[in-house]
């Protein structure tokens, strides 16, 4: 008679699937676009649904000589230009049931708080980037021709990748527009890793070179990958892209900026809210985030958007 083994089949009721009670979160990209709003109200007169910033304009150069015995005519101070930031309310919420909190194999409460807090930063960062994408100055690469404020998004082919020429042109225009650099004489460039891939792959005297990489690790930990052609570069997978190029080519948006490119006004800072339990049996616990703020391009001259494809797509 053959042996009858007491194996996992024989005692299947004793062999169960095990679960790790520690549940990881999905991979996340660090929100950073809101940090670029470096212009805020200095002396806001009162609360309001919008905040109007005003910028003094300079007199035109007076280059004519004066006549010795003639009193020159006075000229009027030019009217300031204005930038309006409209404030809107943003928020999101979730409700955890008591049954879930009792039966779940992992403690859902701290996870839900973490997820709501990240959703706040993630959502507002997307709102801010949409404002940045509305800048009026654009560098296009159409058919390998790099142009400023001409060309089209739909004209971008899969071969029109990010290049040193684009970085040089952006710096030229920012300097010509008298824009103040962000730090240490450098402007900022935020770009998708796919766009960065093509810039860093350039070879020869005109391409990305090792001496431009940082020796101080602190900047690298902050997301910067190097300084080159008058900019410091920050890679972020949050940079917007869409298949709106030629033949549905993916077009990546990169942002070159100087100081005061973006303005922010805040009526209520964004924060997490634990709502009251108001149902009859106290089973539903709400949690969410809310806040009231707005953003606008403050100095159009300080913001340039580059639209390119990538060989890494």
C-alpha cells in the first residue's frame, strides 16, 4: 500500500495565504511647481476675490540736449501695468466607513491621511503648472529649426528633440529681456527626464559636458542635474506632455524662468480637514483638504516654454 503523505493538500485548511500588513504607497513625483511662485502680495489692502499687482513703467530715454534759456516741458509718469490673480477654492475629500476600519488588515487611518495630504500637493501643483503653460513666449523645434515665438506645437516631429541650441536661445532671450536670474547668475530650467535625455546625450564641444556637473551633492539631492548654458536644470516627471505633435508625436513642455515669473495670492492656505461624524450610528469619518488661492504669470518676459519631442519616448 502506498504511503499517504500528510501534505499541504491533505491539510489545506491549515495552509492559508499570508499578507504583509504594511502597505506601500504608489510611486510619487515630488510636487515642485508651486515653489516657483516667488512673487506674493507685499501690502495687500484688504481681502478680496482677486488681487491686482501693479508694475511701474520707466520713462522713455531723454536724449535731446536742453536749450539754455528754455524750460523743458514736463512729461507724465507712465501708467503702471497690472497683473490680476483670481482666487479660487480647491479641495477634495474621502469618507472611510467604520466597517472598513474595523475589518481591514492594515490601519487605514494614517494611510488615508497621507494619501489626502499628497493629493493636496499633487493637485495644486497641477493647477500651478497649467498657469505656467499659459506663458506667451515659446521656443519651438519644427523640422529641426529652433524658433522663438513662431512655429507650432503640431509642427513638432519626433526628431525635434531638446538641444543645447534651445538652451542657448532661451538664455539669450531672458538676458535681452533684462530678466533677473534665479540664483548665482543662472536661470532655471525644469524639464521632463525624456527631454533631459537628449540634451545630456549630446557629444562634442557644443554638448553637455562633465565639468558642468555639480561637485556639491546638496544640489543633486534637490533634483538638479547640472548647470549648463546659463541655466540650472531640474528633472521632473511632472512636466506636462501630450501627443499633440506631428503624427501624434509626444511633445514635452520645458520651462525656462527668471525671478518673478509667477505670482501667487493666498486667502486661506491649503490644509487637511478632519470632518465631523454626523451620521446616526457614527460610522462615517470624513477627511479632506481645502484652501483658497490663485496664480498668474507675473512677468511674461521671465518665462519661456520650450516644446520638443524626445528620442526616449
